[in-house]
C-alpha cells in the first residue's frame, strides 16, 4: 500500500467518523460517568497499553470519546491517541474507532552508538464496548486492519507500509463526571 492510498484511507475514515451525526449546541443531558482508565492488550503493534478514555460529546444517537495511552517496554515507547464513536443509549455499545500510535525504539549498538527507529500505527476499528452509565467495570473488544508506517531510521520519508489484521481487548473502570 503506497502513501497516497494510505492518506486517502485515513481521510475517508476521518470524514466517516466525524461526519456521521450532528452534535447540537444543546447537548443531550445524560447523568453518566465520563472517565475511564483501562488496560488494553493487542495482537499486533504495541502489545499492551494503559489508557485514559473520556466521553466528550453526545448526540441523540451517538456518543463521542477520545483516548490517550502509554506503552513502554525495554527500549520501545508508544502513545496511543484515538477517537471512538459509540452507538446505543444503554450499557452495550457498538464502537467505531480510529487510533494513531506513534512509537519510538532506541537501538543501541555494541560500538556505543544509538539509533532511533520511529513508526506510526493506524488502527481503524469496529467493536463492542460495555460501559455502564453509573460507572464500574469497562470492557471493550475491537478488530480491524493495523497499518504500520515504518520509515528506516536514516530516512523518515522512505516509508514502508504493512497491513495486518489486529484484535484488541480492554478491561478497566469507569468513574466520575
């Protein structure tokens, strides 16, 4: 997959996520807990991450959330950033998300030098989320293609792109206003 087709895919996903429903200035008032901390495990890309997720807007049919996370192991560090759209008004939701995860790996040479290797994971996903309005246990499962854009350390513009199937599973706790 070349760069123009990845850019087109990203733009299509972004427009789909942002343009699916109008958020009115008179936001729907729902007395629900909005903050979630959760741990997530993934088949591809960073194996795990610890995340904060927050509901930031609601419409009559959809709920919008953003997330930020952190992954670190040995010489690798990654920061998942994502937007998710949830359907449904009860505790069970279909979810449609887009997560961007920049990752950096510091490789040390036996000769004393070091080399920074950077990559970007793009994960458009569809899944299921269990999140109670009153707070408590949070579960989510998502699947979709994981696009890895990986330039060599010596030339960040020479990007190699691979696509793999991925699945993620999250467990956490929802709390607070």
